[in-house]
C-alpha cells in the first residue's frame, strides 16, 4: 500500500458527473489520438485507471487496455461500463503492482502521480512503468506545472476554480512539496456547499526527468497539451513522454 488517499464509494459514484467536461469528446479526443498513436499495435497499461474516463474509450478505439486501480469503488464504477474480459483491472497501487505481459504504452493522466505523497513512491512509479514496458515502449504522464509563480511572499493559497457551483483552491507546504486541493461544491439549490480536500505531492518537469533516468527511461518529448502544442515557461501543464531504450 502506498501513501495515496483512497477514494470512497460516495466520491466514486459522483466522479463521472463531476468530470463530465473532462470526459467530453472535445477534451478526450486529442488525448485518445495521442495515446493510440503511441500504443501502436501493442497493449496499453493505465496506472490509476479510475472509472475508465480514458481507458474505456481508448479500448473502444481498438487499443487493448489493462488497468491498475487502488480504489475498489472507482473500479466498480468502471465495471458497470465494460466487462473484465474486455478491459481487465487489477486492484493495487501504481508504484508496486505488477500485471502479466508487456506493454508498448504505460500512461498516467490527470495529475494522478501527485497522489503518491513521497518522492520515493513517485520514483517507484517510474520503475514500475519501466518494468512493464517492452523495449522501445513509452511512459506518458499528464501533469500540471506547480503554480508557485502565483504565490507572492507570505501567501500560501492559489485559486484554480471560481464558478457558480464550485470553489477550488490549493494551499502549499513549500518545505515538504505538498499541496492540498480544497473543494467547495454546491450540490443543490439550498445554498449549502460540500467541502472536500485531498493531498498531493507536486513535482517539477525536471524532477520527473530525473526519476525517469533512475528508472532507465529517456525523455522523448514534452508538449503543453495533448494537441502537441509547444511547451514553454508559461504553460500550466505538460504531457511528457519517456521511452525505454530498445
């Protein structure tokens, strides 16, 4: 078991509705095309597959997908969409759990590597990806760039969403490299908000590159988003691809 916080049944049951925009064709289309091209004729392994937001439509594109998921309630939601023979899922953590066979692609999307709350566990995640990859295979991570440039001296909080039904902000522990995402979500029309928070260990692109080198992987490319746009110092996220030498 890793330090990742477990998603419970109530959170899992709400997840797809709350992430409807992120599951739209406009958002998912470029990601699916990007991942399918890298998978080629091989198999893909998704770390932290969740409810199958990416894995299920990628499988529908013809890419054989296997998933690893720590939360049994999240995996149960996925199982309502597709059966085990079509998309196998192993319950376990993404840093140590091993599934049979080799893969041309291992991927980890939507900032999920930050669920591992220590640097050692994040390194082990890279090692686990390398363990599953065939020679020449790729490991892909989608991750936000820590928004520390937005922190003036003495401030520890950065808002990331202010909308009629949701208020979100991150608070930062700059010593331990931990951020806490705070969510205030309005479920109904009575004016009440549901409060949730989650801890994450943020990491810089250069730090991930070093983790990849420790795992025997080489940076192949880094782009700003799934559409392949250039990564610059002003980007708020990146999609990075590391390759296992042939």
